[in-house]
C-alpha cells in the first residue's frame, strides 16, 4: 500500500522569528535586496509557506554606503506623485541616497515582495539605518553572511 506524503503548512503559533543584521557597506543594492526579501518571506527556512508570515526580522545598517553598478547613480530614476495636479516628482538614485539613504533599500526590497496583503506585514519587519548603530541589540541579531 502506498501512502501519500502530507504537505506541511506553517502555523503562526509554531513559528519563532529570528533577528538578522546586515552590513550594507560595499554591497550591491539589487543583490542584497533579493537576499533580504527572501529572509523577510521565510524562503530560507524548510518550513516556508507562501500564504503565512514565516519570515524573520532584518536590521540593515550602513545604508548610506550601499553601491550601484554602472551609471545607475545618475540613470536610475525614482518617481512619485502627491495626488495633486502638478504633483509629479522624480529623483535620481544619487539624490535619493543623499536625502534619504534608507528609502533606496526600502523601495528595492518592497518591489521584490508579493503584491498582496502579506507584503504590508513583511515590510514592517525590515529596519534600515544609515549609520552603524541600531537600537535592536536586545534582540541579539545574528550576522547575515552572504
């Protein structure tokens, strides 16, 4: 008699999230954003379930020292609109890094998350700081190795 394998579904009560710290100094934006998005979703765990928040918390430090390849500092443009007539704004990656270095990584990671109700919960687990210090030492985050 052949028995079928049962599919495992993660339950939120069975899950204990970990904290990871990522030093962004010298890291390429797209490559590290992909790694962070996978950790936020929980794809690095064997208990990954697509419809459950089974990911970990990520603390990203040194966001002002992230790098882009090629001429993306001048060619990559971020757009936004206030909703009012004439409220269309655009910024290059260099301008965005100078004013708000955290938003550069936040936009990259948010674009890699699924476009559903779960993404709003997952992006809150990402903590980004432009300096070396962060207030999450009490959670004892582990160093993320690439």
